[in-house]
C-alpha cells in the first residue's frame, strides 16, 4: 500500500499541504496558548476568558468558505500563498499592538485567516489522490493540527521570558519559511475542476448531506479545537498553582495541554488510514461512543492531573481520528466540489469549536463554579450525536453502496 500511495499522488504537494496547515494551525491557536498570560493582564472573568480564546475559531469558520471557493477558482497554490500573506498582518498587529482587549479580539478574529488554511490544504491533498487513498492523504495533510502542540509548548515558554506580545512576532519566522517552501514545491493537481459561477459552488447547500457532514464535523473538529484552546484555562483552573500550594505552573500546564493536543493531531492520519480499511462510517460510530464516555469521565474531576491527562488524551485522540474519518467519506460524496465543501464543513467544525468554550464550558463554569456541568453537557451532546449518526448512516449505506461499489464506507 505504501508504494502504491507514493505513486498515486504528488508527495511534495502533500508535504507542503501538511506544512501549510501545521504553521497556520500553530498561529490560529496562539491566543489559546497564551490565554493564561493575556487574561492575567486584562483581569477577565470565566466567560470573558472563554470568549477570548474562541474568537479566532469563529474567524476561522467565517474565512473557510471563501478560502474554499478561492481554492476552487484560482487553484490551491495561489490560494495558499494568499492566505499566508494575509496572516502576517494580524501577527504584526499582535507583536506591535494588542494593548486593549478589543484589539486582542480583533487580532484573534483576523487570525482566523490562518484557520482557513484547512480548506486549501485538504483540497490540495484530496485532488492528488484517488478514492482508495483519500483517508490517508487527507489525514496526513490534516495532521497539521499538530501545529497546536507547537503553540502550546513554545508559546508559554517564550511569553514567560519575552512577554506574550513577542510570541506573535516570533511566529512570523516559521510562516515565512513555509511560504517559500510552498511556493517552490506545490503543483496544482491536473484534475482540478474548472472554475464555475459562484452560485454553482453555493448549490451544495441544497444537499442534506452537506448539513449532516457539517453537524458531524462540528462535533469532532469543534471538540478538538474548542478544547485545545480552552485546555490551558481548564487545567490551570483545576490543578494550577492558583488553586493550591504545589500546583502546576503556567508553563507546566502548557506541557499537559501539548500532550493532549499531540494525541489529537497525530491520530488524525491514523483515523484516515483505518477508515480506508474498514470504512469511515463504521469507525466514526465507535469513536463517537468513546468520546462520549471520556467526557463523562472528565466530569468526574479526578484528583490526579495524570488521570485527567489520560482521559483528555484519549478523548482528543478519538476526536482527531474522527476528523480523519469524516474527510475520508466527504470526497466520495462531493468529489467535484471538494474545495467549497471542505470550506463549508470546515466552517461548521470551527463554529463548533467557537460554541464549545463560549456557550458551554465558560458560562457553565462561571454560573456553577465548577467544570463538571460543562462536561456532563458535552458528554450528553455527543451521545445524542452518536444515535443520530447511526440513523443517518444507515440510509447512506443503502444509497451510496449502490453507486460506489468497492469503497469502504
């Protein structure tokens, strides 16, 4: 399979798609990685903290659809270079400005341009590979989620020494390097569809499957990015040195968050690979069930941060695998509209990541004084989604299997 995979596509473009996604994801979640330092400067409430880390996610949701359309119209290479060029602007603002909470919110929203890299990098990877390798190819590109780990690991350490503003400036360096690599190595796939009128791209909203994919991805990706952004606040609130003597420092909390994020990031291609073998629908049903159980276990609030790390890491690993599984299925349903559908579904995932801390975890923590209720709600939502997913995919199996024989669903 490995030999066939290498021959089937274009490895330099796949590598570039991963690097673009990786550095962009690192930049996208900078506010979450620096949350403990930023919130201290502005003295924010629990709800304000959650909103601050969620705004970049909202920006990413809104920018993903136009970036997906741009990838379909001008090609993934030009669209990616445009996205990276624009991302430099909020980084400069965060480095040289960001002196008020309003400015931080505006910077965070514009960092959503980096989050929109998803719609371009996955389109680039998908177009180069045939259906039997879609899960693996998009999983490799999507492993750029690991950029979150770079942000959570290095961000607090740089902020501790140089201040949190400087982290935005340092982030420009890897971004510039990836821009050069992307410009040199990327080739647009020869089977890329010809540009179509705007209304043709938006016609995918008429399909019920577009909305189902959006809901299911809002759970997996929304859960991943929402918790990744909120995790510093979550762990420090429970186990930090602000709670009891001998608690974890801000940098140590960053290490814990990095571990959980790595679990979610590097299991994404594994999820795509397994989905290629046994079918994305079958795998997702199992993953949703495990995610729900993990959320309820997290709500038990174990006294040991190591036990909590185990629960959160398993949950994030399953969310990451779920992301890969969803995008193993999508190209088989929307092969000719992959750019725009990736943007739409990706936007829904980002919206889920915005709603999780802003309307669930943050407000429930502020109103109840505990993180317990938030995760009980999360576990219940995922449990309901599991049942809905099972019902919807029973119909998919009947209709798709007739049209696409030989592909695992």
